[in-house]
C-alpha cells in the first residue's frame, strides 16, 4: 500500500461481522444449512442409486436411469407451482397482505421454472432413447410445454415494475389462475391418448408396477429434489427480500450507508 | 452401460443447472446483502 | 468482487461533497448507485411476455390443430370417423411376436390391438427401443391392406421391471406376454 492511496483496504470488508457472514452466507440460518446438507447427501445417494445400484430395465435397459431424475424434477415443478398458487392466495386473501407471501410465490415459481425446464430436457433425452424421437405433440408433452411457458410469463409479469404491492397483486392473480393447469397436465395422460405413459406411482389404481430397487431409487430422487427445492426457495425468498430492500432505499440512504461504512470500517 | 452419453448428459445437465442456479443465488445474496446488518434481517 | 478497491473510478459528481468524503469509496455498485427503477418502463419483461404469448399460441395450435388423441388403435382404423383410411394417421398396436422382418432398407412387421392386426411397412430402421412385443405408434397412410409408415415411435408402458429377473420367462414364450 503506497501512502497516496490511504486506507483503501481498511474501508472494505474488514468489519468482522460482515466477513463472518460472508463466509456463512448472509441468507443462511441453522435450519437452511441442515436442509442444504440433507439435499447434498441425498443427491449423492440419487447419483449412486440411479447410476450404479439400480438394475437396468427389461425393455428400456439403462435409459430407465433418466427417469430417476426426470420424474422428481416434474414433481418438484408441480410442488413449486402449487406453493406459488397457495402463497398468492395468502397474499391476496389475508387481511395483512404481507409481502413475504408474494416473495415466496415468486421464489417458488422461479425454482419451479428451472425444474420444469429440466423436466423437458431430461424427458427429451429419455424420449429419444425409448420412443425414438425427442419430442411428440401428444397431450402430456404439449400441456407440460404450456405450463412451462405460462410460468415464464408469470416471472416476466413480476418484473414489469411498479410498487411491490402492485407486483404482488398482479402476479398473485396470475399465480392463482396458472395453478389450475397442473391437474390438466397430470391427468392429460388419462384424458387423452398420449405417447407418454401413465403415472406408475401416482396413479389412482394404487398398484405400483415397478421393481423394488427402481422404486427406491425414484423415492431417493423425490426426497433429494424436494429438500433441494425447499433450500432453494428459502434462499431465493431471502435474496428477494434483500433486493426489494435495495430498491426501496433511494440514493440518499445509499450514500449515508457508504459514509457509515467508511467511518465504521476503521474500527472494525 | 448402454446409452451412457445420454444418461450422463441427463445427470450432468440437471445437477449442473442446479449448481449454476445456486452459484448465481449466493452471488446475488452477497451483492444485495453487503450493507445489510444481521440484526435487520427478519430471519436472523 | 469487482468493486472492492478502485479509487480511480470516482466520477465528477462526487467532488461536490468535497473534503467530507475524502477517502470515501463511491465507486459504482450496481444496486446502490442506481435511482429507483420502478418508474421506468421495463422493456425486457415486455419482450419476454410477447415471446411467451407467441410460444403459448404455437403450443396450443400444434395441439388443437391435430386430434387431441395422439393415435388411433388398430381396431378403430376404418371404423371410427376420425380414423378413416384416407388421410395420414397414427396407429397404435403391439408388434406381433415373430412378425418382424428386414428387407433391404425396409422394416416389415405386424401390429395388433384388441384382436385386429395390421401389416406395416416402414422405410428405414425404427429407433428407440423398437422390438417385438412392444406397443408402438406408427404414423403413415393406409394403402390397401398394408400401412405405409413414415414414422415409428415406441410407446413405453408404465411398468418397470429389472432386466435380470424377467428375462428367463419371456425369451422362451412364442407369443407376447399379455400386457394391460
């Protein structure tokens, strides 16, 4: 450090609490750390069971291994959009109109869109191996594509601007309407004839036509991705709180914060 | 394993996308949270 | 951490503050230095929304433009109005055991459903897990008694079984095991 550039280092990040929070992660808590570790352990299990321990299928051979990823991503997307719908209702119909519900709705939709996209990609890979084609305009695939597109639209609507409550009202209505597509997607294979097979586990008849170890691998995938989903939504929601907080703070506040930072940093 | 390319692509794309999302999320958290005081945050 | 220590990037506007802010780091930090963004028209999301509506319209027309049901079963061809023989159809049936034959580039097989059978000629090698005793969907046109296929898709059931376990009892059979 030369004398002409004084104290540059001491102004930045020397505050002990800031440093420690940076390494722990500002959005993490004891519970979310537990969830994160659980998600990592279960994901390792999923890879081990999906790729190594589970047997190849009698007709699909190894391409059945894609199912252990594909089905959990679809399930998590359903769950995520369901949570978005529920949180939207909580925002719209509770007297308090708490923005925390709006943030949960937005966070959940974003995570859901990611998982739904992965459902489409992994499904296309499986389709190429088993059906012989990446894509078919059948009922299940078409309704899934529509669901995906709907929630991409939902995320765009959230970013149109205006106050946080305007955003919450606008997207809340959409979040409530869009969730109605989920039963259509799930039962599309019952309502119409489709290339896609019916559900093996979540079907009304209740008898599961799947080998034990395959079923277990699928179960590991479902639990792994569910815990991953909760971890992601919790953190996304907290990041959204921080983002909203920044948008609220105008320039004066930002300047004041920096002034405090430069004077407060020297004795940190 | 037959069809190994497709299967590894499937696992790789999925886990890679999730890891990328987590990376972006933590970066945004750090950026937006750098002046936030722990006691102001509702979850701490 | 691009913004950690860059005193050279201070712009002229901060000089107004004078000595008070000497040594104060005012290098741009994306979030704090921006004015409130909510008053501005945001074109990014609007563009995304336009694309979303367009994509949604394409998806719906792709779906509704064709029959909602993806295929006709073998026994419905020529019986059901929507499965009449004149136009291009998708027909579903199980590939009969022992019917599969390859001649030059052509693949010939018989598909059956609900007691009715249909001979299929497909120009090429069907992809996916195509084999005997598996339900398939063939797209093509009926010409006399044979169905000229130009697309074959394997319709997988929702049953999953370990390869090692069931191999023994299916290979010796002369007919396909009865599936639901």
